[in-house]
C-alpha cells in the first residue's frame, strides 16, 4: 500500500469515527477501513467519495445548526399532533409566537452573521427550493436585527 493510500485510510477513519454517524454506506466503508481492505478501487471510487462527502456535509450542517441555536438562543419545541409540517422545530425568543424549522434557523444565523459579524462585506444570498421559507426567514432576521 502506498503512503498516500495509507493517509487516505487514516483520513477516512477520522471522518467515520463520529459516533453520531448513522449513514449505512459510511458504516460499510468504515468496516472496510478497519479490516484493512482496499477501500478505493476503480469499481467503487464514486460510491466511496459520495459517501464521504455526504458524511462531511451532514456533520457540517449539524455543527452549523448547533452554532445557530446557541447564538440565536433558540429552543427546541416538541412536535404536536396538529403540526402540518414534519421536522424539528425551534423558537427564537426575539421572534415571538413563531416556529422555525432547522433549515430556517440556519438561514437566519447565516443572514445575521453576514450582516452583523461580517460588516465589512455585508450581504447574503439565501437560495434553496421554492416554498421553504426564504421570505419568512428574511423577515425574521430583520426583526432580530432591529
């Protein structure tokens, strides 16, 4: 095994050592790494790299949400039976009587960070699928900034 291949195996092991990772493909790759099997080969390179990118992306999203919840002083809300939209919801004290989904909390955090903490280059572009609440999150961020 070449030194670069060994380094890749070590990097994969670090990525997959995250105990909160529940990705089935990631667990399979982790088992291959632990067994000393050849992980990257021409037949599975794409699948392995997609798995690695998915795990990294999930970890990054979780870290962003944790930071957003902390900085915005958001509190999780328990789901009720009358909720029409599934997902974990949060309340932000400065925007009363409103429920936010996780992606909306991250968007508010992003807008706030760009306008407040990156004041030398203000501006933010929130672009996602239609109907996910871009206007809602922009108004909420403006209310928090006032």
